[in-house]
C-alpha cells in the first residue's frame, strides 16, 4: 500500500519500522510462551527433542563461534562478489538497472538465505527453512526499506507498480497454505515455484 504512494518517505519509513518492531515483539512473546510451556519442558527432560542430524553436541564453544563468524562473513562476501561481477557483465550488454536489481542482485543477495534454507531442508528442519525465508524477506521489506526511507526518499518506478509489485503480491499468496494450513512443500511445489520465477524473469527480460 505504501508503494502505491509513489515514494517511500520518512513517514513510510516510520510505519515500516513500527511494523517490524511489532513483528519482533510478537515473535519474542511467542518464544517466552514456548519456554514456559510445561509440555515442552517435559519432552526436554525425557529426551524427547529430536537430535539434529549432523550436529555435534560436544563441539567446543570456540569452534562454534568460529564457524558462525566464517558463515556470517563468507556468505555475504561471496554474494557481493557475484553481484558485482554479474552487474558488470549485464551492463556491458545494455541491460537496465531495474532488471539487474530484480534478477542478478536479487539472486546474489539471497544466496545466504538460499544456503541456510537448503541446509535446513536437508536436515528436515521445516520450521527453520520456512521461517528463514519469511523472516529474511520481512526484514528486507520492513527494516531495510524503513531505514533507507528515513535517510532519504525512495521513488517507486512505474514498472514496479504496474507489474513487479503485483507479481510479488500474487506469489506471496501462494505460500499462505503452507504457513497457515501446514501444507507440506513437496518437490512438485518446489519445481512449480521455480518455474514461476523463471517465467517472471523471462517476462522482464523481453
């Protein structure tokens, strides 16, 4: 709705950041509620929590922190290298900046989320996989755009309003059954969603 105003100004930035704060507060409240849940505590005491496949519970703290730091630094660094070089190649072929942002930059900056989600899916951690995708996108929409709008106005191109925004809204509706009705995301659904993105990229490149 804010995008249809044609620009993200400081008022829109405050609204987005306020929405982000509410979302984080609700998530924090849910976390506290789960910790107080007697049933979960009972399962923990009875060793009912499923052990994560491939995880080493005896790994020393220094090694855990080292891997975390390497992961947090390495993934964004690799994504930046990909985006920079891909953008140079795309500009040489006369591709518009909007198309670069919607394709190469979008894919490059999403590589950390992709890697995390794939690993979570392989380890059968469905909540982590889906939560990572939704959480990262919510933070991008509310947090990053919100802060950027406070720094300076962000104009919204007509192309985004006439096509790209509607595609985003439509594809967002596709995940409703998985989030609210606990539908399984099967390989068929994965292929279908990938094909939707391929069609979308094909349309904006033509």
